[in-house]
């Protein structure tokens, strides 16, 4: 079967949980062909893959959100828009909760549409904007609103004009832009659409927008609505929505996804890869605290550094290792360095990208201070390696560390998000109690071995794909 | 106009009659000053020659040469004039003052090159006395320089110098013409042209000094000076383009730091249509006359200049009837329309909601309709007055009834043409280059076609028809653009800003 995996802002350009997940899914299913539909942020990323693509990847379609820079468009073009199309467009531009995507897809596929830039410079589009501004956005500065809406809808308009690769099944790794592309693919080809949502895309964007300084306060709601609208499109179109844990499922239902579509397939790690890893040198009595993270704002490295400054005062012989790439957001990395200097914290090392199996065994405990997560692979890997964890209360961390009514016991501590003191106290607690570290490490290891194995995760997807393949075979035989 | 608005507005806010008169005087100087001064000097020279009963052939030669120099220099400079006006407005708006003076010289090189070549060809070819050819050559080249400096004159603040330049030039030129026959007894066209050249040279040097003084070493970086230029300089067209450049001005400033030189080629690439517009507008103004020269009624003056005296004189005088519009237009535009236009773009660029932007558009539109109607009314009044007086007075200047008839129709033609030009300039305030390009092309095409098709006597009527068609279409276009101004302002802006680096 040929499966198109639609990834946004992750595989194969960025390392991290979702990308690792995609890579191991593809690598574990040599019997299927995969087409990667990758949506990147910047054209500079083109061809710069962070992974060696497995042999069963038959095609990579690369699209970038800044692609619109290539198209200036021409103004003055007129479109024939039916009342239905007009309503759909109005709903889309205003970020309404319900948009008739079928009508929109149909209209955009029409040969007369031309380029997205042409439409956004057309009189019809301007008339729609003016009408909206009269009815819904009377008091916002029009110029800012004009540019905001343009920059909001342009990337998607451009993406929707791109060709859709042929596949037997479309599998989006997130909702958002990828989800809309998947929906369009389903609409065009009639092939099934599956969505695996690791974190909750719309919630993550909402957090991002709320914090973003570049979005004026009076436009935040519109940006947020826009992303919720994109996610709704994906939820509506998908045949099946897969999530990693129960809490996400509840949120998805809350956001309007039909409960009957949602099933849970947790992440998994190859347990044996984490057994017998190189440990710290004999006689090394220092406490090594590690964090397997990309150095990006959503991982909240700054809180982690502040917490470690407190830890360092209580546990002077502790060291701190931030294990993961720091080139993704150089500005943020520089801020972290500046914070380290300001706090005068010593023995903090940014290792950069590295094989985590070489270092994870040398750690005494691991930390994750993310603001948002799905089911972090880093936590599963650390637990598999028998390391106790201090995490923030995001995604399924609580479920992973404390278990869901299982008998393994806690595998660490869960602290509130951005709460420096709580995180620091939990780390200090583990630093000062070696027995507890061991006990919690073992509990985590057992939980991962029994509940979050890679085998289980892969088998679930094999079965999922097969269910669609059977359908396909059945359809084929029926036709014959 | 590169910008005289603020100064005029300041004058108009003071109610004293003296100030009001001064304001009109200033706008007269900067708009019609160059043309009027030259025309008056030529008429003066003609009158002197007539008074001394100089030979008709010499009078015709002087007139023929002057008209050719006038038309040719105007058409050559017009290719760059509109674009230079826009460039200077942009520079003033973006405070890239250091590029203004280089632009004066770059424009001069581009205008003078064809002028020198054409003039050179004339000097080699024309079977005339060397003294006359050289005088005419110099006259023609000086006119090119004066028309070119005229663009910058509108942006000057030292009107005293400008006025002085025209006054001294005019007086010196006319006095020379009057005194020369007294001293030498010569009434040759060549001698008269040399005398005029001295006067024109005075004007040219005065203007060059004023421009150099304003934009040379002392840049207007002091608070007061910047304030004046800020308020006056941004034409509507620039403001419209300003929407594109939201947040982009810092980049311009950076650019200006890096590139202090000015290259006309870059502006040509940026606003190619303005070159076409300028050229077609100028050509459209003279086509009927050129066609008339070529037609059967034309005569050869000294075997060199194809002329049509019975037509050229009415054209000359009829053109003078447009002075009220040329003067009033600047005052109306800069003092009433421009502030509203600026307010509209400020609302657009600022925090204005759609309702506020729409209100600003209506306010501007109202003022524009009022000012254009007033201008049409006043010009019509003067045109009718001119026609009435012409019938009575022109016979005393040797006009025949056919010439008076031509004058009457031409006065009405120029009424339409001048208003058409006003509308075109207003459209350029809204950066409607495409529309204006089409309009000027239509004007030129109509004027050429009708002039060729109509009978000889009806060449003036051809100009009349072409001008009225152009005026009607331009009014329609203006109405359309004003109605859809929001769309023009917003959607004409590219999705991505790709600017030709300066």
C-alpha cells in the first residue's frame, strides 16, 4: 500500500518526538511504500533532511509556508463566485467555526482560480474583506487587519494549489495545515484519511499566539480562531483520529471531534535499546541531571535553568546536561546562555545533537519542563533506561510517571508548568534520595516495558493500515 | 509639483489680502513662471522688431526658431519630467535629501544628450547664418535646462530667488532687445536671439543657484526645515505607495546611508510608465500644431522651419488663456485637496477602522469635486471672457477672422486640455499610473488621428475634440478611482515587497 504521510514543521527537517515517531513508523513497515508530504516553515530547509530516509520512502514532496514569496500576483482580476462559495470564503476568512470546506476545495480546484496571490489582490477578495470589516470587525484598524488576514490565509491558499501526491491512504501527523491538505487529498482522491495527533495542535497554537508579541492583542482571537478552524476541518474530514492518551481524546471531543472516530495508540520505544547503556564512571559521585530536549521555547529551557540554579545551591555537586539540538532557534539559545550567565550557574552543558543512548545511562535523573507536549518520546526513552523523571504537568506526563491504576508505582514527580520552585524541589528530592531514584527508575522501566513498547505501537498501526488495505482489496475484488 | 503646499497653506491661513496675493504670486511663479517669462520675452522681441519695422522674414525667423526650440525642448524634457517629479517627491517624503542634487545633474545629462544631438544636427544641416544657428542652439539648450530645473523649483522654499531669476532674466532679455537696435541699428533674428539668450542665461543661473543652495551642502536636516518638507513633499501618489512600504522606511533610510548617488536608470525601471505619460502628454499638446505645419497650409520659413503663422499665433495666444487654471490649480490642490488626501492615507496607515477610512475618502472626494468644479467654473469664465475680448481685440494684432475662429476653438480646446491635465495629476496622486498612461495615449491618438483626418481649417477642432474626449474619460476615470480608492490603495500593493534598490 502507498501511504502519504503529511507532516508539518517536523519530519524530515526537524528532530524531535514527532519526527522520531514518523521515522520509526516508516522504518518498521518495509512492506508499505511511503510518500512524505512535508510542510516546512522556510524554503531554506529544502532538501536538508535530519534523517536518512528509509528505502521505502518513494517520494518526498516538499512545500514551504514562505513559498508565497515567489508569487507577487497581479491585481484587478475578477472571479465568478457563487453565493455558496462566497459564504464559504467569508466563513474561512473570518475564522468561523464551520466552513463548507467541500465548496472551498471545489472552488479552488477550478481552473479559473489561477494563483493564490491573484485572488488575494482581486476585487472580489477585497469586497469580502470590506463586508466582513463592516459587519464583524468594525473597530479594528483596517490596514492591520488587511495585512493580518492576508498573511493568515496566504500560506494555506498557496498550499492548497499544490498538487496532491497519489496514495492509497493519507495519514496526517498533525491537524493544522497538514490536516487541511489531508482533507483536500481525501476530497480529491476519495481515499481514506487518518490523523494522528500527538499534541493538540490548536491548543499549542493558541498558547503560542497568546504569548506572541508580534500579534496585536485585538488580532489574537482571530489568529486563534483561524487555527481552531483548520483543526475542525481535519476532524470533520478524517475517517479516524488517533491520539496517544486519554486526556487528549477528551480534549479532541471537546473541540468537536466525533468520539466514534477517535482511538488511542500510545507511543512506544524499543525497550531493549535502553538496557545496559554505558553508565557513569565508577567513583563519579556527582549527580548528573539531564534533559533530552530541543532547545526551543516550547520546551521552556529557561525555567529549567532557573530551577537548576536553585538545585545547584542545595546540591553543589550536581551537573546539568541539556541534550539535544540548539540550532533550531538560535535567538532562544542565546537567551538561555545569557540567563545562565546572569544567574552565574556553572556546570551546565549544552551537548547539541547526539546519540542519546551514549549519554542517557550516565544520568542520575532526567527533567522535562515543557509547556506543551503530547506523549513525549524522551520521557519514554528515559523511563526505558530506568531513569526517574521530573516533568511538568503536560500531555500524558502524569499518566506516564504515575500510571493509570497500574501497580508499578510512581516513576518520578510531576510539577506544575513554569513553576521553578516545584521543579527545583522535585529535583532536589531525587538528588538527595538515591534509593528513591532507583525505585522510581525501576517502576518507570517496568511500565514502559509492559505498556509502551514499540512493538505494540507498530502492531497497532500495522493493523490500522491493514484495515484500510483490506477495504481496498475488497473494493478491488468487488469491482473485478 | 514636488511640493509647495505647506508654504502656500501657511500664507492662506493668514487672511490679509497681501498674503493671499503673495500666495497666488508664488504659485504663478513656480507653475507658469518659466513658460510665461520666455513667451513674454519673445513677444517683446517681436514687438521691438515690429516697432522698428524690421523685415518680416527676420521676424518670422525669430518666431519660427523660438517656437521650434520651445516645442522640442518641452517634449524632450517631458520624457523625464513627470518621473523626476515623482522621484523628487519620493526623496523628500523619505528624507533622502542627499540624492536630490545628484538627480538634478543626472536628469540634465539625460535631457541634454538628445538636445545637444538634435541641436547639433540642426547646426550642421540648416542653411542659415552661423550666428543665428549658434544662437538658436544655445537658446534651445538653455530652455531644456530651465524646464528641467522647473521640477525642482516647485520644491524650493526660497521663492525670492526664483522670482528674482525670472524677473532679472526677463528684464535683461527685454532691455537687451530694446537697446540693441538703438545701439547697433541691427534687427536681425540672430542678434535678437543672442539678446534673449543673455536674459535666459540670467534666469538659468539664478535658478541653478537657488536649486544648488537648497539641495546642495546644507541639507534640510534642521528641525524647522524638515517640518516644512515633511508637510509639503509627500504627494498623494507617494502616500499611496507608502502603504506598500509600511514599516519599510527604515530600510530606505539604510539604503540612503549606503547609496548617496542617484541613478536615473533605476527610477526609469521603477516608474517606466511615467516616462511614457510625460512624453505622450507633451506630444498630445503639440500634435495638432505639428500636423498643421506639415499640412498644405504650412509654409517654409527660410527653407528651414515649417510653420503655419495663421495657426501658430492663435495657438500661442490661446495657450495664455489657461493661466488661471495653472495658477489656481496649484493653490487648490496644495491647500485644499492635499491635506484631505494626506488625511486619507494617514487614516489608512494609522489605526483607522474601515468606517474612518471611508469617512476620510468621502471628505477628500467632496473637496476634490468642489475644487475641480470651481476650477472648471473659473477657467470657463476666463475662457469665455478671452473669447469675447478676442473677437474685439485680436484684429488689432493683425488677426484675421479665420485666425480668431481658430483662437476661439483653441481657447476651448486648452480649457479642456488643461483640466484634463489637472485630472491626470490628481489621478497620479492616487498612483493610478496605468489609468493615466491609457488616458494620455488616448489623448495623443485622438489628437493625431483627428488632426490628420479633419480638413486643414479644422485642426483646431481636432484638438478640441481630442481634449474633450480626454477630459470626459479622465473625469470618468477619476470618479471610478475615487469610488474604488480603498481597493486601489490596498490591493494594488504586492503580496511581497520587491523594490528596485536605489
